[in-house]
C-alpha cells in the first residue's frame, strides 16, 4: 500500500470521535501529491471502519486483527506501507496549513537525520506548548525525559522563544516523521513497551548509532493529549514507571546504568510515597507493581539489550550522538532550584 514519498499514518483504536473531529484538518492541509493519508485500525470494535469508508473514501485503511498497543500497532501496520518517510500522527492532533513540507525538507537535507517533530502546542490552551513534545525532547543523566517548553508538569507559553530548528534527543510520538528504511532496519518500536516512551527508546537507539533527531518549528500542530489514557490514570502511571526502567536498561551505557540503578529505584520509591500522601492509592500501587514486574524480568531485558546491540551494530555511522543529553538532574533543577523554564537551565557539563 502507498507508493508516495510520505505516508501520514494515524493509529486508531475505537476512536471514531477523534477521527471525526481531527481527520478533516489532516485531509485539508496535507499535500496529497506527495503524501497518502492512512488510518491504521488497531482492532477497533466501534464503527470506525464504517465511518471512514462512508465519510472519507480518499483515506487508505490498514486493519490490524487486534489491539497491539501503540508500539506494536504501528509496527504491524507499517509492514504494509511502502513510503520513504512515515509521519506517525496521533488521532487527537490538529494540523495546520503547511505543516508537512518543513519536516520533509529537514529530513531530505541530511541522510543522517533519522526523525523530526513539529512544534506541539496545546489544543485547549492554544498559545502554550503541549506536554507530550512541546519544542522537542531531551533526557537528563538519571533518565528523566523533559522538553524545551515543558519541564515536569510545567508548560511554557509559546512566545517564539524556541523558533529555531534544533537538534534534540527525542521526538514526540504524537507527531513524528521517521525515515522508513531505518525504522524497519532497527526493528521499529519496541512492542514490549505497549505504549508510553516507545518513541524515546526508538530515538535513543538511533542516537546511539550516530543518527540525529530534530525539532522543526516551522511546522505547527495542536495536540489534545490523553486521548486514550487520561493523565491521571494508574495504568498510565504503571506504563511510565515500568517503561522508564526498560528505557534505561536498553540504551544507557552499561557502567553508568549500574551506577544509576539504585538512585533511580530510590526516586521511584519517593514517587510512590508521594502518591500515598496525596491519597492516590491506585497510582501508588501502580508504581510499586511496575518495579516488582520489572525486577522479575530484569535478566530478560538485559538479554534483549544484547540482542538489540547485535542487530543495530551494522547500522552504526561512527559514534554515539549525545546531542540533547542533559548531564545534570532535571529533578534537582525543578524541585530544588525551582527552575521551570528550559532556557534558564545550565547546560555546562
């Protein structure tokens, strides 16, 4: 399916309301001379397929036989799509006029660029950056992800302060353009993440191989966020804490990982206690359970890391690319030094 240069692929699971609301802007503002629009249905049981056939016959459909989650769902769907570039777009994203061309131009400017993302603004607070990706993703020395324009839960207002294209550490899965051949060669998303942080894992793997990831501010989209799982949800809490452990064991330097392991476990315990004090019993249980489940399979994740390294070695350009890695603790900067603005961070190592 699809022989065009770009395929814009929207993963859907029982999201007919989101398709009805946001798909029209994708159709309106996507240059169909270079891009196909594809809805990859993840085993929906609502009337999503019938709705698409009836209302948007120009949209191509890939049908998965069940819900494989975000990571596995895209992996399964993209097997059937033959384009040079994929744009993986959440169903709760409103795109804007001219959104696609700047990202495509950036990807075509350098074959060493693996992925890029647009500026993500909040759909409901239109002048503010959105949590899931803001103006590009970064990661600190303890493995905590954050963004230009969003540190922890604090999102900045967009006043043009991040309007220069910049190399970043990871691009948001809400809207990410990837080079299709590299995506497939590295095995795509890790389906064992199911959902949450799978795009960080993917970008970190490619950064370890010397490729780059970019933020392209000329492209602007608006993201609702929490379309499948709300921000405060024990299942989401479980996935975030479990997958952050997996993220580190798979991608961090082994010696550094060993040094950081118990520090991170202490911080996870503090997060669990914080949820307890706040009366969020479900979230506290989710943090505890995530640690228990990960510990049971730690040796399995280590073996997976070894197999991953063997698979990816043939793709390596030269050396790891650490651009966007913050050699300090973002937790310390935010909670102790009270720094909430990205531009106020000290980036000296």
